[in-house]
C-alpha cells in the first residue's frame, strides 16, 4: 500500500498534565458555557476560562469529561443555579443511603440464623449501621461542645 492509499492518520493531542486535551476542554465548554448564560448566577459574573481551569484542576483526576457532562445535564434539570465541582462530585459519587433500623434488625436476625458468619452481608450491614450511629453520636457531641464553648464566651449564667 502506498502512502497515497493510506487513510490519513489523525493526531490525537496528548492530555495536559492535568488530564484534559484541547478537545476535552472544547467538548466540556460546549455544554458548560451555555449553562453559564442561562442558569441563575445571583449577581455573580464568572470568568469562563478561570472556571474551566478550576474545574479541570479539581475534577480531571477523578472523572472523564463525558461523566462531567452527564452530571451537568442532571444538575441543570433539577436546579436553576450553576453547579460547583462539589455538586458534580455528589452526582457522580453519591453517598450511600444510611442503613435503616428495619434493615439493621433484619440483618441481626439473618446474622444469627447464618451462625454468626463474620464475613456475611448481614454482618457488613450491622457493622455499617453501628458505625453510622457512632459517627452521629460523635458529631453531636463535638457540636454540643462547640455550642457550649460559644455560649460560655457570650452569655452570662443566671444563677
């Protein structure tokens, strides 16, 4: 096959150190920039180039451009403001729903029925439920101490 008969080879640009090529940035810009115009900005004016640079710095290590575009579309359908990278992350990597008390009780019964197998799904669910409750208690204790400390500094005790 001669050089004239070979199909032209397209040169794909290598990703930048941050992970996005010029084509990636253009594809994302084609979705992001129109959203900047139509979504409520509450008086803010955003620089599109700065916005793209910031998003690339935060999101390119974790998500592909296609995933980010998907999340932008999902966000735009439910919200009237422009999303932050945290909003995009919450769509693409949502927190699992907390284990309910009913699920916990059912898991305890299953765990017992299975002979207390430490590697069962029931044991995993029980451990997750207990960890969630422990974290809630710890968060409540920390918040209560912070509120009490603020109160000591600003209010006098009535005795």
